[in-house]
């Protein structure tokens, strides 16, 4: 039997088919494998290194991995902030360090340009972690710097477009953080900078509740 001929696709039809393919790829979790992906998924080896550093609370190693793998920096920041959220109750100082590292990565020019939505989400989550009383008490100076960094991320024009709710969350958490006396004592200049950015201060503000990390975020080795 002779197969029926298929007429050539017009430009519009070709674009439509490509769009449908990208949508299907995203649904199937394959978006990280296509060239137009916003960020690169972690390889098996890199994911193992990130997980090992995060488990140890090694923020310096997390930062180093992001610098060495700029194409995967946004994914590394997501993994770091997710790990930080799991340490709030058991290792608040470690949670502060990891959240701060994640915020620093999110604030890098490369991540802000390539993945502003992820940058905003990471910064908002990091600020929520920093605003928890136990975390603030364990590492007040780190938390102060975290809040300032997160504010810088949230104020980025690309982030405001891609993650419009991030700045409000970050600002509320920054208000909480600068209202803590221990933070004011440990990092007065940073607190002053934060207050200048948010236009005032709120003393004794209620801490924000940590929003659960989106379980759909894939921080495991690729293909798993």
C-alpha cells in the first residue's frame, strides 16, 4: 500500500507543531533536555555533589558549585533552598547559611537574566526561612545579609515581571527580620540598608510561615 503523501507544512503550521511539542515535553518533565529550557537540570554527578554539600550545610561548596556550573546555577539555588527548609528545626544555623547561599546565587546576573522567575521564588523562600525565629536567633548577621540580598532580587525588573508576588513576600519577611533586636545588634549597617530600601521599619512583626517547597521541582539527578 502506498502511504498517502503529507503536504509540506506552512511556517505557521510548523511553528504551531513546535509549540505543541514544547508543551508536551514540559508536561512529561522533559523540558530540561531541550535547548529552550530556562535552566539546566542537574546531572547525576552534580546533583550528588549538591546534595552532599547541602546535607553538610556547606554553603561555600554550594556557591563554588554554582560558579563552576553557571548553566545549572538556578537549579543549584533551588536545591539549596529546599535543603535549607529541611534544616530549620534541626540545624537553624545551617539553614541560614544555605538559604543565604541560595539567595546569593539567585542574585547573580546570570541567573537573574536567564531564570528570573526561579530567582524570585528562591529569594522569597530564602527570606521566609530567614524570618523564622530559630533561624534568626541562630545566625542574625547572616539572616540580615540574606534579607538584603533577597530584596535586591525582588526589586529586579525581570523578577518583578516573572514572579510578581516575590517582592511583597520578601519585603514582609525583611520587615520581620529587622524587627528582631539580635539582628539590629549584630548587623546595624545592614539593617539600616534594609530599612532604607523598604521605606521604614516594623518592630515585632509576626514571622511569615514557610511556604512548602514545590514538590514538582526536580533536584534529583537527571532522569530520576
